[in-house]
């Protein structure tokens, strides 16, 4: 299998065995390399001269690239790919890039040189490379294009590096930056001159060095240095004297400590007179250390006993706390269970209360219900109901239901204390409502019976009477599909001033009586 390099060999990676095409009929799977993103620190450490060798892998930007486009030795992008046939030698591929820039210095065993006659250009790989999209590897350059165009762009890229002729360091080709770098080598800052002095060119430096002014600067620096040395010697002498006095003071303090030390402490505070200063200090500190260690050991034993007692008490406290915590969790669980049970009972009680209220309403309806088509409606607190209607809080009120017979039509009355429609604000309006009953399926529809309203006179005088016969085409008298049909009746039943006049006898003690009669004389039993 052919291998290419940068200027020589291209391969699928080190350590991969290869066979001649005649011995490998199957198609090998393509291996891809993950190309890292451009790193600014890469450019600084790279060789300034890129005129030879392969290109870095950053040429392809980020993504996956086939390994066949990289040199098997130096791992760089192929510049002039070639191919060769080689055999197997002890299970190791005996191939090597013949060019110095592709040599692997860490693997000298792989430096077998292929003869020139066995190498030929790999035009297929070259054509594939020409079609790939790449980006410039010089930091700061934003050029992108195809590989074919990059080989023309790279030698003239103004962001490429070139070696400086003075320091041999890589420098960008940008004229401004390159000019500044060159000028930094042409001017020198004299170390003896005061800070802030102007730099001197290399050509003028010898003349500046021999100048009297420069010599004056040098002599001034030497004088300051001599004065500094003398001052340092004086400081050292003073420091030595202070150290001697301090040692004398320390020795006196140590003797005082030794005099106050307990017997058998091993600390005497006396030293042999023939010892030098360092030996005295060392021996004094050794005696102090022995004495302090003994005292620390005594205190440590006492504290250990106290610590053991406290540890036992702490363990007892922890055990008690754990027991209390378990008891608290148990009580919390019981409280939570009780709370859940209370909530369940509250829901049950609420449902039973609703059921009781419903039964009470039904019982009340049964108590006041009539089954002969006649019902006398007592309306109390009429003035308050009229005020509620005027203010819009409750514009109408309903009577309890009544029936034409035990299993007949279900009906009720609806009264507007402040009137409705044409009678609003001037009359009291009275309406008749057919309600949905349990035996509607047995009744003839539409409803055809005459309805009469009679406002009773509580002083025995004449009553106010009005009646109507149902319009059989109206939805008000069809079989109900909701709880009740639309009300129908007398919007101009009685004027409000007539009703409220105390001499008429219709309203006494703020109460009136309205009698509703349904004519069932022509009613036929089902």
C-alpha cells in the first residue's frame, strides 16, 4: 500500500501495517484525525522558516480529516505527496521519509531509507488536497480558501514569521511591526546613564563611552556604591552589638526561668563558660525544650483525661439526641396521619352538610308545595327586596315550586319588585315559569292551561287580578330542557305607587300575598 510524506511519504498513522496492493484486495476503512483549533501559542514556538517541510494540522481548522493527508513520520500535512512500495520486515513497516524534516528522532529504528527509484509522485492525493478547504495557519490572518490557492498565498502572507537578522527570533512580516523590531536592535540604552536617558545607536555608542559626561556618570555611580558599602559595614556592627545585648538579656531571663522551674524539670539555666555564643544559645534552647516538653506532657495527660470524660458525655448526649429525634419523627408521622384523617373527615362532613342542605330544601318545598294548581306566595321584607332590585344586587325573586297535581307540571312564580321591561321603575312585574319536573315525560306539551295572578287585599277589599292563556308557539311553554323555561307573564301587573299606598291594603307590615292559579278544569288524567 502506498504511503505519502511531507515532500515524501503519506500514511494512515504510525504502527499500522501495510501490504502491497496485490496482497490486499479488500478496501481499507478510512481513518479520520480530529484537527485541533488554531492556538496562538503555536505560532510563537514554530520555526519561522516554513519554506520546507509539511504544514501544521491547524491548516484544516476544526473537524475530522482523513489521515492519508498527513506524513506518517512528522504528522504534518503533505506538501508534495509521493508513493512507494515496500515489504514487511519483522512485523514492522520498513519505511521512512527520506527528507530530514520528516525524520522521527525518537524512533531511530524506523530510519530505513527508500531508494529514489522506488518513490514516485502521488497525483491522486495531490488532486484531493487541492479540492480541500483550508485556512491560513499564520496567527492573525483570516484568509480562507482551497489548498491550491493556499500554496500561492502562504509565501506572501504578511502575517508569516521571518527570522530577525540580529536576534534570530521569529518576527511578523508586517512592515510596521517588523520595522519597530529592527529599530529595537539598532538603539542601545546605556546602563551607566541616569534613567530616562535617550537610547544610543550602535555606531555612536563607542564615542558616548569615551565621553567625559559618561565617565562622570560612571565615577558618580562608583562613589555612591562606596558610600553604600561603608554604611552597610556600620549597620552590620550595630546589628552585632544589638544581638550581643539581646543574648545577654535572654540568658538572664533563662536563669530566672530556671530558678522558678519545678524540681526534677531538668532545666538548670547554667551553661559551661567555655562555650561560644552559638553553642550557648543552642544548649539553652535544648534545656528549655526539655523542660517545656515535660510540662507539656503533664498538661497533656490532664487534658486527655478531661477529653475522655467529655467524649463519654458527648456520646451519651448524642445517644439521647438520636432517641429524641426518633421519637420526634414518630410523633411527626402520627401527627401527619392524624392531619390526613382530619382532612378526610372534613371532606366527608362537608359532603354530608351539602346533602343535608339539599334535603332541607326539598323538605321545605314539600311542606309549602301545592298539588292542585294553586299557590299563595308570601313575600316578606318587600321594601328591602325592592331596594336590592333598584341597586342591581338582586333584580328578581323566585317562589317555591308548586304542581298541577301529584305527578303533574312543576311550576313557580317570578316577581320583579322594581319591575321589568316596560314596567321597570313604575310597576311590579309578575311572571309564570315552567320548571323541569320528574314526570315531564307523562305531560302533554306544549303547556295550554290559563294562568291567573291575584294580588290579595289584606283589608278585605278588592284584589288586583290579571291572567293570560299560554302561547303554544312560545318556547316558554315547551317541555323544559334546562332547570326552567323563560318566564312569561305580566310586566305591568300593578303600579308601585298603588302597591305601596297604605290605604289600598295590598302591602301590610312590609309583606304582600300573591296568589297564582293554574286552570286545570280541562285537565285530563294520563
